[in-house]
């Protein structure tokens, strides 16, 4: 069975305008159920070569990430990377791993979407929410760091000014209530994907470039000079 491209996406919780206002004044939490995670691993030289083939050089160093649209390449360590993306983009990365194997650069590739979840945290108080939850929060755009929330390993990526991408090593139901409870005194509220889309349309982070996302598009944009 083919995986749906946008499973269980919540577009809004009643009023998109209200949710946009929340994200601009305090903080909004978006369930990114349309995104899955693909784990890539291999010896450092081989992983560098495979990532370079996909995104150009230089490739992100450990603790850094690059983004194209709704696809992120997160370099966890020198020998491990995670691609966060919709199903169609993950399929292209699987083909990349197979091509690397044929070329002699053995890269292990496993889809860990079923055992993980992704969320976006947006707003001027997003960093304060992360701090209250005991998660990394003082990150520059494009940097990532690991922490723990409700006993679940959590990777935090700064995705731009006042915006973070959170990757959880468990289902969203195991972490969502805890994060909302911690953030509620700071004004945190759940918001839908439509509010996130409107915010991004109004102000794209400066480190993100919009490029074609069709089948023939590059998996990730070349790094800015």
C-alpha cells in the first residue's frame, strides 16, 4: 500500500486568523504528521560523498542542517544523518542511497517514520517554551541539538527566526500533552498547518530559498556562498 502524502494533517482548529495571531504574539505548536524521517548512516567519507551528490558541497557538518521546501537534511553526527520529508521526497532519498551502494559508497538507509514524530514550534516565545521544557533553545538558524522530553529523545532544529522543527523518537501522543502543559503559561497553543503556511508566505526565513520541488528538482539547494 502506498503511504499517503499528507496523512492526518490538521489544517486548523477553528480560525486560521486566530492561530496566525497566536504564532505572532506567543507560540504555536503544529503537528507535522505529513512529514516522516529517514535515517542514513555510513562511514564518514562515504556519507559525505552521498550527501554531496544530493546537495552539493560543502555538506552540513555534524550539528547542522539544510532545507529545501518541506525537506530537511539533518547531520546528527559525522556518520549519521536524518532526512525529514514527505513520503515522495523520502522515496527519492532511498533511490539516492541505492545509487550510492552501486557506486561503492555503502549507505544504510531506514525509514523510521513509524517510530517517530515531527512538530513545528513557532512564535516569539518558542525559545522560552523549549527552555521551560528543558530542551535546547539557544540555537542559531540551521543548528540542531538533542535533548529529552517526557523521556523521549528529541532533536531540536532552529528552522529560522522564532521557528523550530522538533523530531521525537516516539509517537506525537507521547510528547504533545507534555509540551502543551509546559508551554501553556507562556501562551503556547496548538495551531494548524494553514497558519504555518500563511506565516511562511508572509516572511520566509532569509536562509531558505524557494526552488522547484518536482521530480527532476535537486533534493536540496546548493549551499549559499
